[in-house]
C-alpha cells in the first residue's frame, strides 16, 4: 500500500521542482527556494487559520496548483537583461 505524502513533503517536492529549473541562476537558487517556501507557507498558514484546523493534503495541493507550475514560478525569477525594478535611465 502506497503511503500518502505529508503536507511538508508535498511542499518540499514543489520547492525542489522550482529550484531544479535550469532558468534559475545557480548562485540564487537557494534564496529563491526560500522565498517561494516563505510565500507558500504564509498562504497555507492563513488558510489554516481561516479554517481553524490543519490543512488536508488536497488543500495544500490546491494552494500549490494555484501558485503555479514550478516552471512558470521559476521563470518569474529568471534574470533578464534590461529588466530591472528601476530602469537604468531613471536610476
């Protein structure tokens, strides 16, 4: 009989999938993983507080699906030349 993953294991797998995308800069991979984890844990904590109980596996899975496919999430962190919060012209 196959064991269901825990909520923490599901989150760990998701973060690992994001970090393993080749579009991420290797030197920032851990920081990006930590940021994504923090964002997701915050969402999960908020949802658990709203429900007044621990989240079920399918609820955690729904939050991860809503956050987006790991490839899409990783692409948001990809370094793109010429793309900055403040453009060089304004800076």
